[in-house]
């Protein structure tokens, strides 16, 4: 008679490890990258020149290493986290043992926002990243690193629906990260007492509000950026000239 474990799939036999890896990748590198990405994008509030020189140009300095960094530390961990997350949702694995203090509402929202977050991230990458350049005629791959602020803003300003979708996607990502951080602390035994979980809940709530504010600032600034002025500033930087009027590029929408 075969051992019971022999009847289990590879995923079922390694579920403990995979769940811990799923939890860990949600924080590092995905969560950490999200914090950096959202905070960096929020610098567009100070103008297209600031966003170009302080964020985009520094990223582009990675040169040929950039695709390696993106796939190793962002895309591959994200794909694993999403695929195994969908497996958890599909299997309906019970959470009573891992999250004994989590309400059904938070449990459900974590999974719903995970689905929305994955869709939003896929849309964001397709909408902006150069790997979708063959589909640029359909509105994809709209980001130009040489004209970072103006190209990103033009893509977002193309439709009110785009702005709304970005806002919904951002808030879903933030909730999934902040609530996931709280449940991760329980899973890993960082906070186990009711008091510790309440204090951690407050910290995660403040963290979520702060990250949401930064993200909505980025979206709002791109939605109101004066694209013509921003492009002028970016061209001055490309020409090696001092950028004038950068502080005004995020103030008014192009007429």
C-alpha cells in the first residue's frame, strides 16, 4: 500500500515551504519595490525635471543590467507570488490555523485585492513598459524614459477611465501589501498576542494611508501635469541646458 504522501502533488507536499516563500516574496522584494516605486513616482509632484533627473535617469544608468534587475527582483518574484496566490484562492485553503484573529472580511478583501492588484500591475506594465512596444499602436508601451514625466502623464491623461483604473489599482495594491504585512507577522510569529496584533494593525494602517497618499499624489500630479511645459523642460535636460520653470510643470493640465 502506497504511503499517503505519495498520493499528494508536488505542491501539496511542499505547501509549507511554498506558503512561506509566497509570504516572504510579498514583502521582499515585491513590497519593498512597491514602496520605492510609488515614492519615486510621487516626485513628479515637484515637476518633470525633478522626476527625470532624480528618478528615471538614475534607473537608466543601470544600462544593460536593467532587464536583469527587473526580471530577477521584480517580474519573476511577482509571477510566483501571483500564481501561487491564485492557487491558494482556487484551492480555498483554510486560514483558521494561520490567521486565527483575522475576520472573514479581511480574509476576503486580501484575496479580492490580490486579484485586482495583479490585473492592475499587468495593465500598468503593458501600458508603460517597452517590452510591449510592438503593441504601442493599441495604446501600450507609452513610457519614454527620455521624456519620462510628459510621456507617462500623456498616457494617464488619455482618459478619465485610465486615471480611475490607476487609482483603484493603487489602493488595491496598498491594501494587499499593508494587510499582507499584518498577516505575515502572525504567520511568522512576530506578533502573536491580541495586544501585539492590535498595535501592529495600527502601524500597518498608518503605513497604508501614507503609501496611498504618496501613490495618489503621483497619479494626481501626472493627471494634472502640463505636458507641453514638461516636454520643454525634458528637452532642455536632453540638450544639456539648465531646466527652467520645472516647478510649474505639475500645476496645470495642458489646454
